[in-house]
C-alpha cells in the first residue's frame, strides 16, 4: 500500500481540532496510512510560540530549491531532495501577477512556495482552504505536473477512495492491522524486508536494500542509457562517480545509509533526472518513490514511480 503524501497549508494545521476533516486525516496519518507533511516555508507564516507552530513541528518538513526576492524577508526555503524542477516563477506570475508590493507580495510568494515545494517533492495533495491556490492544480496540469490542490473535505474523500482501492477498506482499525503487517521497505505499493535487483549480465547487484543495525543500507551500481556505471553506492563509504553527470543529494537526519553518513532522504540524479529517490516516513519505513535501473546494455529493467513497481526483461532477478 502506497501512503499518499499530503502537504498541509497553515490554514489547515487544525491545532485546536475544529476542522473535522483534518481530524480524520490526522487519524489516518497516526496509523501510517498517509503522510501529513509541511513545507520549510510554513514557519515564516505562523508565530513561533503558537499552537499552530507546535502542531507543525509534529510533521516532517520538505524543502525545495533556494529562492529569494531582494527586500522581501523569509523567502528562502531549505534544500530538499526533490524530484522535479521548480516552477516558482510560473506559479507566481500565473496566480498573482507581477504588480504586488509589501505584505501582499510577501504572502503571495510564500503561498507559491508551498505549492512549488509540494510539486517538487512529488506530493499527492496540497490541503488548503485558500481558494486562490486551488487554481494552481489546473496550472500545474497544463505543465504536465500532477498535484491535487484542494480542501480538507475533498482530500479526505480522495484518501478514503485510495484506501478502498489499495486495501479494500477505509475502516481505521482494519487499515491499521494491514499496515502493521507491512515490511520496513516500500517499493511503490509493495513492501519487503530486504531486496536485491540483479541482472544476469552484471557482476554486481544493480541495487541492494537491506536492514542492518537499524539502518537501511543501500548499495549498487546505477547505470546510464549507454550501460555505463554512473554512480557506485557503498553504505558507509563516499559514493563513486565514474561519470561527472551523476549526483547525490542527501537531506535531514535518518536511517538511510547510502554514503558515508545516514540521512532521512536522498535522491540520485543523472543529467538532472532522478534515477533513485528514497525517503523515510514518520512510521520509520523507507519509501522508494522513484527508481530507474538499467543493465549493461542500457536497457531499463526495473522502475518505481510513486506507487507502481515495474520489472522488465527476462534477465532481471528480484529477490
């Protein structure tokens, strides 16, 4: 079961429990059926000592690319292990135009940063009561980006529909029992305790994921479209980059050991295209939500795109 990721806007933090739909979404979050997260920009919108701030600190935070406008404070976001490029300029000009000043401009930029970070991190839903931001969904679709921007009530309906389709029910206790039986590693909508992808033509695993001493140790040789090794991963060691077009970005504290230090999430990119992305959920599961493995011929043999795991080719072994 793939857990949907919902980004919570400041107006839906629900610190006092008055939004009934958010109360129900919170219960699904608590059992691990969904992930409620916030953006790194959100703290700039709320008082540090408020109940809203306290509630926001209970959620994981996502980041994005550095963005600032001279003379406007609080516009920078922390770095994130993101899957998509920023569309900040497009969102800002399309939703608000270029003639805003002062506090109105500041608020508009922060609103756009929420949307931008949500789409960059491949979140499924942005939950907000700001009806102007609801327009962002149509704009992003026109850019080929899938992100639903909607109210808590509509988000709850979608979560329940997703659970019925993947678990067979949206009953809280039944769903909780199902989740408790899942393994610690999520590959799309599949769960495992450990796994390895190997090709008959390769001497070393394309990718290996195994739990050891409370950490997920990740190793392998990721190849480009020509079949050349682009990055070599060895847990506890610095990654090797045989070609300069590969990169590894790691963010936050956590149990994912893909290099010399453990982090909470990471992304491997090849020519600015994500080929492996793993994050840690609030229930301490490792979620592989992007993957592209190629064999020595350069053919794609295994992919993960959010909730879909696809294995291709007769010479691939997955165990």
